[in-house]
C-alpha cells in the first residue's frame, strides 16, 4: 500500500512553511495557509492511500487557512474532508455557518465551497486524522451530507464512537496493510462515514442497503470485541442489543462466510494468542488468560487453539519466549 510521509524537521527555517503549504496542497486540497511565526513552524504528516479514500495523520503548529472561490475555480477535486480532532481546537466558517470545534470532535469540510478557519493547541502541535473522499461516494441523497458541513459533532458512544475508534486503529496499522486489505478497509470506512452522516441527519433511510448492512456489521463487531470476556456472550444478546432478530443476525454473518459463534471464538483466540506471547504476562497461568477472554473449559480452549494455530497454547508461549517475539 502506498504510504507518504513527510516532516519539516530537516528543513531550514525559511523552507519549512512553504514546503508544508506546497506538499499539503498537492496531496489533499489546495488552500492558502498562514502562520504567525513561519520560522518556528513545525509539522509532519503520514498519508495512507486506501483506494476509495485517503487517510492522513497530521501534526502542526497553529495555522490560519482559507480556500477562497478563486482557488476553487482553479482546482476542485469535489471531495469531502472529515476531520477527527485529536489535540487542540479551532474554528471555521463555511456555507454560512461559523463553528468552533475541540478534541474528539468530527468536522466535515466541502472542497467546493469557500471556507476559512484556524487550528492550534495551547501546548505542542495540533493533531488530527483527516479522511478525504469523493462527494459522490457516500451513497446518500444529493446534499444530505452537505447539511453537516461546518457543523462539528462529538465522537460519543454509538456509531460516532465506532467511527472514531476505527479511524484511530486504521492510522496505527495502515502501514502494514496489503493493497487488497487497504482497499477493503477504505470501503468499510466509507460505509461507516455514510452511516454517521445519516445518523446525524436523522435520515438512515437515505443509506443504500449495502451501506446499512456494512455499518450494522461494524457496530456488531465492535460490540462483540468489547465483550469477549463475557462467557454469556451469544447471538441472543447481540441481536437484542442491536434491535434485530437472531435470524437476521445469522444472515448477516453468513454473508461474510463465518457464523456468529465462530467469529466470537476467532476473536477470543486472537486475544489469547497475543497475551500468551506477551512477556509481561508470562507468569500468568494459561487457563487464567483463556478465562479472561471467555473460555471456561480448558480442554475446549486447548483444542480450539491448536486447530487455529497448529500448536498448543503452552508450546506457543514457549516458542514466543525463546524467540523473543513479544506481543503479536
């Protein structure tokens, strides 16, 4: 997968800000930025190409940015940018709205409308994750997502929290993805963004059936991962928590080629596999680790572990310790 990375630390003071301006305008959307102290400006970014979308992890000192109508006439990629603010705060004006945003807020920006704003932090750089994607790719009625432009909203429990967690995990692990996995996750990310936009607009019916299904599946996956240690986790609990029938739940998982119980077991085994290789947990009994992740039967756990990884839990732990591989 294509990953671009750059920072201003190795440049001379007079080159830092011009380099940042040129690189960001070429990689994302062309803007006119300014800063109060160009000589002291520091910034870095990692950009991941996930096929349908681009995800950027940015860090920079205080900026003022404008995208006037003149720039839009010169070049408009017709994209949305969804920002997840990690540190700092800011404000922007677009589409007749003026809004302030803070840490753990989402902000949607439309490349086809003039805007201006600022970003900064009291101490250290301002950081954000930015998803850029074509406006035509959301699968929503025309103009629906546009209602959310310059209308920041917090990432809380539910679908917005799932999207925020997904983006953080994506930024941490995207560099290790294959091209095929990156493109698949790009499409999943678009489905989650579409679900969030529909939820914020109270218009879930505007989603395509496929987007609704993918968004629901992402919510269910998140729900399961948060409760892997509960030995009572089952299809009935999951279906009730999401307001669907057990039959509907089975149908959703059947489409992805694995049953509900099989997916829960796979996730639990992955957590056990990781913990058994963790040097910080080397003194912890194997069965205690298995029980932590919902395996109450030691024999069944050992049998399932061997079937999944071709080695017993004890041998996996010994191998990890001898090879010094640490946590997977």
